[in-house]
C-alpha cells in the first residue's frame, strides 16, 4: 500500500505517493498513473547524493532539517517541508499565504552576503532579494511574486540557520 506525503515549498504544495515493491522504491505525483523507480545513494559524508529516477542519474546535495530538507541540484536550490498526508489538511496554504504575505526563509545554514531590498521596496516576481553563501556557493534568493517588502530581518554578514525568516513580502493584489 502506498503512503501519501505532502511536499511544500514557498510556491506550491504537491502530494506524492510512495510504495515499495519488487522493483524497489516507487514514487508518483498524486493524480498521475505513472510510477517512477527511485534510488537515493549517499556519496561520502559531504551531503552529496546520487539520485536515480528510472535509471537516470542526477547528483544533488541534501541537507536534512527538522520537518523537511534543503535540496541543491547544480545552481538551483529548494527548501522543502515534508509531512504525511492528512485528508483533513488538503492542499492548504499557511496563514501567511491566506493573508497575502510571502515569507522568504533561509533554505540552508549560511551567511548573508548581500541584501538587495529594504522595507517599502516594490519588488517583481523573480527579483533577487538577497544572496546567501553556503557550502562555498553563492545562492540568490528571489521574490516568488510581485509585492511590497514588509520586513527585512536579514543583514549582510549575518549567519543564519535553515528556516530563519529573511524577508517578508505583502503580495500585490490582482
């Protein structure tokens, strides 16, 4: 029997089903008929993993954190929350989303190199808000939507932990 999980990032909630069978670990996106064979193999102690999806390899860095994980593939970084699917929870959004606010949090432990916004700035979707350095890589954190910056607790040079609030944006209406 498959178990359902809800994976959340700042933009969306996606439900997945996971099962084990004779072929190994099988995963499919909720609503899809296609099961994918998935293997995840740790390479050394650095957080590097080899992900095989239907025999296609991808290298990724994985940093587990309470309630989820931070995944880096190439120059792309995702900060996911993972929870078991509860039918009563549905595909709900948190209080911040309901109020029209987006919270940009640190996807991993690191140091803030640059802050490119201040309270009151109007920002566009995709605009770089700040740059965080982690694992000797610079990662640009971008606005997920257009809006107005409400709070910027992040400051250049500050050391931050995964999940720490960096910028809050009031979403533009419309």
